[in-house]
């Protein structure tokens, strides 16, 4: 069966960890742990007949068996008996083992205070030369601090264990410490450190043939890769786990891994391979007769068949999933399957079945929640019972020690002073006083226990009151959850579509813009120069439209950011005028521009957004005017110390905007009419909406006045005056321009036209260029040469920009590993810039870009890294 399942897995590039897991399974003999046929009850009877060390070892064996069977109460009782016997016989090793067992039992019962106390007692009982047990105790203490969310103390103890273990390198402790450190850093979201320690733990578990431990770590690393969006890395680690469980024939864990791999393939768009993985999980769960997991597999198969438009198979699997769920009790996981079936039925427009599944989801979730409340209450009660039991046991030990001490003294008196009855009476009186003191102590402890019970009752009443409030809140939230998730799914689909469209359009646009700039630099004829400028104008207009579509999505999501830097407003307005002049004349229009000389020469703000706002409004006037006049006036509206308001007026005598279109511009989010915001509107509306929202984000104002005789747009935007001018900065940049000569730059780009465009831009500045088509070629070039800067594309074949950057940052040579890297990407995902920084890139430049933008980024990078 395993070989059949194995044949369904797809071929992989062999990674380091997949190779470890594969060779570990095939190259080593399978190790089967055979449990003793002797039952726990038989072992208890046998121990009663033993004496001395044999009884001690028998008790420790019994405690371990009870611990594995999760019979913690009985395990605690016999562990205390073993501890007392070990102390009586002065058996240090058994004493330490007993304390550690008591600590493990307390930790499993969530009694961290007693767990920590027992581990500390074990540590105190150690011989100073016993390094191995010291490592074990430090590791357990560190893990207990971690469970209590005391990360600082946890790291301190685990680091101490790590340093002690570095001397002897005991494999089991090495694996455990690395795994616990990985958990610690993962909990604090230090993903790089967590991944590093998990890798070390995986290697060690594999070397000592700890199959289940290695598989668990591989899964954890797979989940970490999923959280970071690395689908290929997650697939490799889950395949490693699959290899290990195939070798030890663990069918349930194999089914779980196939389920995860199927979902990863769905995320990657590999639907056929996803079907194969879920079919494999289905077959395994059928062998195990696990109806809950069978229902989950049927749900996944139904969802994938829906994606590939196989409606008959979708309906069959939905029906089969429901049959399996009917055979399952109300346990965690069942409610999630009902919820997924409800969503799928809604997509299939089977609203009756969707409603039934939704109702089943709510009812099941309520039942499971009530069970979890009971379990939490049981855990709380169990913790207090554990503390009470531990206190009773400590009292018993104290009484036994006192009684034993008294007996020795009595025997001594009888042997030495048989005739002295007075001394015997004195001894009896002394024992009476001791017993009286014990009784008083016991009475006091009983009173304390009674007080604890009252506190528990009070806490139970509070818990019941909170549960009633929580039930009301949960019912209210459940009514909203369907609507919220539908909105989130629609928003995600829209953002994904916009990002994909942007990437496909930005790359060729970058080629067009870059080649146009290069042609202008070649000093063409005057008529050719006009053609090239017209082409560049059209390309810029198309780029503005792409940006408008994406900006609308970002504004709606509240995720757009504004820049704040110095710029020259007069130069910006002149650039816009020159860019629009050919298009305006082509429409037979005339344009007049009035610029107020009172406006300061340098302002601080977002020049890109100002350019976009003016461009959209002039474009709107030009589109609505034919053979007419367009007047643009830029005036100083207010000047107050360093605060400046600029007023821009744009008037035309063309066709007026329709009232319905003006309403759409002023309130694009109004859905009262039941129609889309831009349904039936021209593209002009989108640009004006974006301009209006961008102005409002800068605390500005926009007014639209339209009539049959023309349109009038008024824009008021606030800026500030810098304390220092741009002159000194410009001089420094000119010095950097002169320092460009002789610099070595590596361009990593799979698009040949982009390579040529960027290389030509930089070669004109005296920079030496080296190109690479993908990440592998880039790493080869980086090994043999030193570069002052690397321009790194993100999406490339063989190896993408993220992995290439990570490999460069791991270079042992500090000069090479710290080389400045600027990401070049056409992606529109909002997280792309943050992801680039996470993988070690210094800056980010989106396509398409102009030579000035590229040079500005290079200057900033050289300044930051002090490149001479």
C-alpha cells in the first residue's frame, strides 16, 4: 500500500533535508520498540514482593509505564514512594530520576509550580561532575519557563544547557535543546533564528534515527515556511515528513501529510497533483476507518473538483462528506468541515444545503465549546487536586521521617539505658509532644485546604457568569462571520487580480519607457524627438491609468502611503505642461499657464502624488474639450511661516460633466443605487476619484464645478518650506555622479530588454556592468568578482531574487555579504517591499521606472553604505 501511495508523489529537486529523510528511511533498519507483554497491574503485584534496589528500579519502571499511559495520579503516588525509598537507601541516581519524574507528571497536569520545584530539587541533588543530568535538569527548567510564557528565563536556562552540552555533544539533548530554542524564538516571531535551530534539531534527530521526532520538526518547519509564504519550502519539508512516516508505516500521519501537501498544491495552482495527494489521504483514512478525516478529504476533493468545473464529482464528494460526518461525535475539527461545506455549497448556489451546513456548524461549535469549558474547569480542579495531593504526600514523608528518627532514638535508649525508666518516660513524653505538633500542623493545613476549596467554588461561580456572557457574544459573532468572510474572500480575489494584471503590464511598460529615454539621449532629429516624446507621453499615460486602478484598491483598503521630501514645484509644473502639450494640440485645443512667482522655490511633500493629481485633472479637461481653450493657474493661496497652501485652478470651455458622473466622483463608495461605483462611467471618473482621495489624504481639498459651458476644477494642497535648500544636496549628488566612474554593478534580470535598458542607463555614467539571467548565474558571478551594487529582479526562473539574496547574505566574506542590493519588481502586492527587506534587500524600486528614479535610488544606496 505504501509503495502505491508513494508513486503518487511528484518529482522533487533533492534538497538537503529531503535527502536526509530519504536516506535515513532507506539506509537504516527499521527500529521497532516492543512493549512488554506484562500488564501494569501484574507489575504492581510483582513490585510488592521485591526489596531494596530491585523494588526501587521496579517502581521507577512502573512510574514510566503509568506516565506513558497518562495515568498521572497513580504515577505521582508511586513516584513519591520511589523517591522516599531512594532517599532511605542513599541512592543518588534514583533520587534524581524520581524528582525528574515528579516534575514531568506535574508539568503534564499544568502544575508548573510543583514541576519547577521538583526539577530544582533534582538539580540540587546532582554531583557537580554529573554534566549529563545537569543538562537534563536545565533543559526541563527552561521548557517549564517557556510553558509559563517567561521567555527570558527560558532562554537563560536553555542557553546554559546548550553551553554544558557543547562539551559532550550528547545527541538526544542536542536535539531537544535545539528544538526547544526553535519553539522559543518562533513564539517570539524571530523566524530566522527559529528556522536555524529547527534545522539543527532535524539533523540530530535524523542521525539518531528518532523518526517521529524528525518528522515532527520537519512539519514544524513546513508550517513556518507556509507562514512566511514560501510554498516550495513548505512542500519540501512536508515531503520529508512523508518519507519518514512511509518508512515506519504510520498510516495516520501519512494521511495527515498528504492532506497538507494537497492544500499546498492548491495554493500553487497544481490542481491535478492536489487531487492525487487528497486521493492518497482518502485511501489511507478509509483503511483506518477514520470518518472525520474521510469527511475532510471528501471536502478537499469536492473543492478542487469545483475549481476545475467537475460539478458531478463535486456534488458526490459533498454528499459523501455529509455521510461521514453523521458517523462522527461532536469533536474538534467537525465544525470546521461543516463550515467549509457551507461555503462550497453557497458557491455551487445550493443555498438550501448551505443553510443546513451553516446551522450544523453553529450547533457543533456550541457543543464543542461547552465540552472545552468543562475540560478547562477539570484542568483547573485537577491542578488544585495535584497541589493538595502533593501537600499530603509531603506531610506523610515528614511524619515517616520523624517516626523513623524516633524509632532509632528509642532503640538507642533501650540498648544503652534499659534500666532507666525515667528516661524512657521522658522519651515517650517527647514523642507525644511531636505528635501533638504534627496534629496541629495537619489541622492548619486542612484549614488552608478548606480555604482553597472555597476559592475554587467562588472561581467556578465567576466562570459560569462569564460563560453566560460569552455565549451571548458568540451567538452575535456567528451571525456576522459569514458576511465578513465573504467580504474578505472577494477583497482577496480583487487584490490578487489587480496585482497579476499590474505585473504583466508593468514589465513591458518598463521596456517602453526605458528605451524611449535611451533614444532621447542619442540626440535624434527634431521630428524623431517629437515622435519619441509622443510615445513616452502615451506610455506615461498608460502607466498613470495602471497606477490609478491600483491606487483605488489601496485607498479603499486604507494601505496607501505618502512620501515627504523636497522638490521644486515650478519644475514639476513645467514638466507636466511639456508632457501634455502635444496631446492638447492634437485635440485642437490651446492651453494657457499662469504660475505665481510668490510660490517658494522648494517645498516639502509628495511630488509624485502632486504630479498624479494635476495630470488626472488636465487629462479630464483635455478629454472633454475639442477645439477649445484650457486655462491652468497655479497660485499661492496662503503663506504662514513654514506652512504653504498652493491653489491650482483648471478651467475649460468643453462639454460639461454630467451630474451623475459628478456624483460618482464626489462619493465613489455610495452603493445606495445598487450598482457599481463606475458602471457606465468613462475612465475619466476613475482618475478624478483617485485625485480627490489623494488630495484628502494630504489634508487638501478639491472642488468640481461643471455646467454646459465648461468645467472648473479647484485644488488646494498644503506643503511646508524646508529650513535648508536643495543646493547643497544637489552639489553632493553631483560629487556622487563623478564617483560613479569605475564602479562595478551586477544586473540580475531574466528579461533581456530590461537588461539592455538598465545597462545603457548606467554605462552612460561610467559604471562597469555585469549581467546575469537568473539567481544561479548571479551567485557564480558574485563568487568570482566584487561588486559595489546589485540590482536584483524578484521573479526569475531557476532561483528567484529572494533566495539569491539570502544566499549572498550568508557569504562568509563580510565585504561580499554586505553588498548593497536594490530589488526591481513589477509586483503590486502591498507586502512586496516588506518581504524584500525581510530577505535582506536594502531598497525597492517598482517598474516602470525612469533613469532619474534609478539613479536616485543608487545615490541613496551609496550614501547609506558609504561607497566611495
